[in-house]
C-alpha cells in the first residue's frame, strides 16, 4: 500500500475519489475494525503515507516519531508520512477547516463561538476559532461536563457562530438536529463538518432562521485532502485555492442529486432521462416508484385512497430517494405542495423547475387533477409560486428538447461550482 485511508469504518468515504483525481496515484481505503489492527498496521508501517479517520487519530499521533506542533496541541493526527521508516504526523483537518471558514468569509474576531460536540473534531475547530481571534469558545454537549453547556443553555448563550462537530443529521440518519430554528436566529454563521448530506437538518434550519453564512464540510474535506497530498508528495500545488475550488465542484457534481419539478407534461421525464444519460446518473421517476410500491396505477390510487393517500406515498418516496447521492429524480407535478418534500430533495441535491408554457401542456392524459383546460390553468396558477420557491434554477422548455437539455446542463455547472 502506497497511499490510502485507515479508519474503523470507511463505507461512505469520498477520499479515494478526491485523491486519485488530485494526483493520479493509487489510493486505497483500508478499514481496520479494531484498535489492535490499527496499532499493528502503524507499527509495521507498510505505506508511504496515509490519512487517518475516526477513531484512530490519537493512536496515529502516539505512533509517530515526530508530530507537527499544531497537531500535538490539538491532540490528533490525520496525516502520517513514512520517510525512511520514520513516521511524521500532521493535522490537515485544521488547515481544511480554516480554508472553509476563509472561503465563506467567516470572521471569528471578537465573536462567541458555540461548538456542538466533544469529540476529536471539536479540538480542531476550536483551535481554528481561537487562532482567528474568537473572544469565547463554548462547548455544547448532550451530557455537559464542567464548563460545558447543554443544548438548552446554548440557545441563550449569545453566540454569533455555531459549528457542529457531531454526527447528528449525517447519512443515513438524516433529519436529526438538537437545536430548533429559533435558537439559530441572529447567528452570523452556521458551519457543519458533516458533508453527507450537504444540507443537514441544522443547515436547513439555519436557512429558515435567516443565517447569512451556512456551509457543510464538503469543502473542508477536499481542502484537507489537498494539504495531505502536499505532505504525501512533499510538493505544493501551483494554485492550491483553485485546486480546492475545482475539486469541490467536481465532488458536488458526483454526489448531488438533481431533482426536476414542474407541471404535468412539462417534459420532466423526457429531459430527466436525457440529463441522466449525459451526467452518468441513475434516473428515478418518483411516480413510477409510487406505482411500484403501491402495486396499482396512479388513477387507481386516487380512486382508492384519494389525493391525501397519494401524497402520503409521494412523501415516502421523496424521503427515500432524497437522502441518496448522484441521482436524477423526476418528480410528480404536485410534489411542491408539501414543503417537507422539497426539504427532502434539497438536503442532498439541487432542484430545477422545468418551465413549459401553459398552452403547450397536455390536458388529461390519465392525470386525475388536470382533466380539463380550466383545471390545468387553475393548477398552474396555484403551483407556480411553489415551483419558483423550490427551484435553484428555472429551465425554460419552450423550444426543442436539445435546447432545454443544454440550458439545464449550463445551470447545473453553475450550481455544482457554488454552494
């Protein structure tokens, strides 16, 4: 093994993708379930350089012959380089988180910072905040120890910047957050080191609270990998900032879902299949998934369960697929009627509104709610504000299919490049 990552569980790691794109070298993921296995690996040193993740960052530090002072102060090593049989330890998580804060304009000077969690990452982000001039750094825990705050106390602590270092809301247990929206009002920035999904429940609530700066840990992940690769190869990237920006955009392109919303017969399925092919994604038609799960057609579902029953099944499928990665999801026309559906789709993806002129929409076609021109017109009037509110971009579909696909691809490139 030349380069790679070690940790107890690595099933959802993006490190292999990031490193191999950055440098082209072979990068392996090596899961070591027990501490004894990890210790043996570090003692035998069968590698040129490795990254280290939970729960072995302290163990890695103890195994090194020389530890960078910053990593020693934090108490964790996530990058180990083998130079002529001697192990040198660094903490590129510090540099990655500092980059994330800089790129989003987070100013710690004189601020009160609340850090959720007490694990190893807590020490890293606390060090960044203190180095950048934070006035106070407060720790928040579900079981607070001496000098720590409970989540209830955190809501009234007067913090301006909040950082989550816990796994709350991380895939597959999405939707978890121990702070309500009101507790986030007035914050200047909310950062979450979780990167899957890209919008955790915490970040979604921060958006609802009007927090101006919100960011997940995806850019931190790429940045720390860039710094680690520089240690691996003992050379700096010519343009580190651009390398991180491009690497983050590429990773977002890989993992973010793309969901299409719009009126019935607006072209979502046709465009969705073409976009899925061009982007190399799995295509999911939510209406087809509803039919498959129910074992009956949509008209039969409406007849048997009414619109309420159909919407319940629609919400189940939106929640099921919305938390996954790299999908192209074509949604039913009424999915925007339930805000929870859009929340599910946006947690790990972007939403495109396929906007087809009303006069080009099809009446009927087996769709129970658009059985006449008048019903279709009224439906479009009612739903249009919801489509616009849900959309990250509007894609006019008033020409050829090829034109609409081209517009969608252009919009997606911009969305992938910017959080």
